[in-house]
C-alpha cells in the first residue's frame, strides 16, 4: 500500500492536550469541550476544532501524537472522535490498531469493520486494506465484522458523519466575522 500505517501514525501535533469528554447520545459524534482553549497562549499555533471547522483532522493529530507516545487508549479515543467527523485516515488507523493489537486486543472482525468504513469513498489504499484483510478472515469472522460494521455505521458511516462534518463546516463558515465577499 502506498499510504502506509507508519505514515499516518507518524503524523502528530506538537502541542496536543487532552479534552475532557462530555455526555453523548446514540448516533451522535462524541463531544469534547474545547472551551478551555479560549485563554491559551497564541504561540500554540492552532485554533479550537470549532474555530477551524475541521474537528476530524484535529482529533486525528491528537490521536497520532498519543499513539507515538504509546498512549494507546487515548489514541483510540481520539481516532474515534475524528472518525465521527468522517475522517477516513482515523478509521483506517483504528483498523490497523485492532489488526495488530496496538494497545488493544487483536480483533480482526473489528479491524475489518473499520477498514470497510475507511473504504466507503473508494480510496484505493483503504479498499486494498479492506480486501487484504477480507482474504484472511474465516466466514465466522466476516459475519462478526458485518455485525460490528452495522453497529458502527450509524455513527461513523459517511451517511451520518460526513453530513455532520459538512454541516459543521457550513455553520462555521457562515458565522465567521469580516467580509463574506472578500476585500475591495
């Protein structure tokens, strides 16, 4: 595969910090309160996910940073948040972690389900990962993967997560201050 797990897992954000989890309901994105960032020093060089309207990417980098520092539980949590915003590299990384048992138990059906979600848009690398794992699963494991996939899809599938991400991006774009027509 040209997009290797080491490439994705090697990415990190220099100043990552944990977000406290807040309540969430079924089929909604996990919520993380970033209001504590309001008084952060400007030198940190990044906005809150709400400011950027790219929470998937931001939480992915937090997960990658945690993974590099062997904070696997936090990495899984951050990748799941990123995945809930339709961020496919996070779904792929979750598949890799379950495939190799990196900080979590090896779970091939769960890895297959995450690879299937990552491949939803037809990215050739993610499709190749899904197909490669599929070739090594037993019929029972594949049936389990389908069960897991059906559980994950209402929250992490593009039908919901991509709509959520696009709506968030539009909301932030429509509420920015300044000229909406450009400079004169």
